C-alpha cells in the first residue's frame, strides 16, 4: 500500500522551475538585452558606414525581417519572462494552499482520534456501570422484598390497632370511633 506521507514535516518547495529559463531562450534574452541590441545596431551601422554598397545589398537581400524578428524576439522574451513569473507565483500559491489544507487535515485527524479515544473511555465506563448494575439488582430486589414484608407487618399492626381503637370507642358509647368523647 502506498503511503501519502502526510505525517512528514518537510515543507514542499513553492518554487517551480520551468525549462526555458536555462535553455536557449536565456542566451537569446542576453543577446537581446539593451547592450546586445545596441551592439547589433552598432554592427549594422558600422557595416553601412564602411561598406555601404554591401550593407544595402545585404539589407536588400534579407529585407526588414531580421529587424522585425529581433524586435519580436525581444518582446517574446519579455512576455515569456513575465509569464514564467506569473506561473511561479500561481503554483507557489497553490502549493501553499495545499500545504495549509494538509495541515488542517492532520489537525482534524488528531482531533477525531482524541474524540474516538474519549468515546472509547466513555463506552468502557458505561459498560462498567452496566456490569455493576446487573450485579447489584439481586440485592435491590432482596431489599424490596424485605421492605414489602416490613410494610405488610406494619399494615397488619395498624389494622389491629385500628380494630382495638374502634372496639374501645364503641364501648364508651360515644359512637364517633375516635374515643375522645366529642
């Protein structure tokens, strides 16, 4: 089974390297920088000054396309450089967001583990209470039986006492059954 490595503490890198920074475009970019562009313009100017016929013939053969291509490469280099920075920033933000999401999931997993442990302890306590209650129920029933017997004895004693009181009050002739003469 593959592991996701969520428990690792290494922070993922937020830098994303794209291939055109280290390739041929880097050399073109250096060549098309302001110093490189100035050097090309000066070389063309020198060629036109020293050998004007050959320079104009060369420009006539090539046409305006080399100059257009150089300008287009300069703009393309700047555009691709900005695009690279935008992509790096975007991927860096995505990596940071994913890292924060992983941290939140780790914290959630820890909280759920603690909650499960607490629930397990509470289940054990309920089980212990249930065992205790089942062990104590026979004794409770015995106490109820003893109380029933005591109450039955008290009931018969109260009935006997009431019967004696009723009998003694009638002997006195007052007829109210309380024996207090009123």
